């Protein structure tokens, strides 16, 4: 039996696809290091996928490629059925900002801006009117439970609050897919659990697809599919 097998049929096209994605790096001594060896993956509408594996196997690299923060050495990424390789840098940045939300282990909030301003930023970059960006951001801050902290800068927030603001920022442009890289890896157990509950609650209310890279087995078990990255390839995890 397989861990996290999703048997739900869907007639919708995948919101995110990888086709024979390979990634290699060349070290300082000229040696080539092959990280990803032909990854194929379809992320369905509303599907929750967890990717696990040992440290250093390329999980974060894969997530960055899926979100078009990095390009594969070969292969293809499609977002909303559009081939990323056919887009200019400006078109790619626009697509990424509209369709993909990112949450990282470290929040990457801009230190000089308030929580509200941090959440508004992607919407303003996308051309959303300031009043609408502010309304969207305040609503999200309320949903993640930090509305009373909207005028605080990151240094004035706890680690859990910073990650909640980062989640709100990731959702402000109403993306198709949320990509999360060890979103609770820098938090204590209790705060991590609250963050996981929050992410899944927000995702369910939006029919949002999600790919999360994690070592946290409790988080992984909440996914529809759990995939293991090992020796450059993705495999469906065996049920424990």
C-alpha cells in the first residue's frame, strides 16, 4: 500500500507540471553534480503534495524550479498549461507573481516595511490599486490572526507571527499554487502545529494547490500524496 495515494479523478488540467526536469551543477573543480534526473510531476487543482527526503537531495532546488525561481538544465515546467521556457523574463516574473505563492523556512519579510506593507507588496507589483491591495492584505492578516500587528515591523513580531505574515503575503495575489519550503522548520513544535493548521485551513477555503517540502512527518501525512526525492528521482512514499 502506498502512503498518501490520491484516487480522486479530475478532468481539469494540472495547475503545475514538470516534464523530464533535470538539474546539474558544475563544481569549482569542474566536476558535474547531477541533482535531478528526470523529474515528472503533475499537481492537480486543489491537490496537496508533500515532498520529503534526506538533506542535500535537491528538494529545495526542485521547489525553486517548480516555482520558476530557478531554471532546469533541461526539461520543461508548465504553469496553468503555459510553458515557462517560452516566456521572457518580464513575462515569467508576471506569471510567477500572479500564479505562484511562496513560503520559505525563513520569512524573508522586508525589514523596513510593516506587516501590512509586506503583504501588500506583491499585489502592488502586480498592478492592483493601492486601496484594493490594502483591503486584501488586511483581510488576510485577519485570517492569519495578526490583524492587531499590521503596523509592526518584522523585528517587532515573534517567529510565528512573521511566518503568518509570510503566508498572508503568499496568498495576496490569489495564486493557483502555494509552494512551501520547510515552512515551520524554524519554529517550535507548538507554533509549527498552529502554522500547519492555518495553512491547511486557508488552502481548503480557496481550493488552492500546494506543494510542501518538509522533514515533518505530521505535516507530510496531511497531504494527498507524499513523494520522496532520492537519487535524483521522485517516488511515491511507502505507507508506514
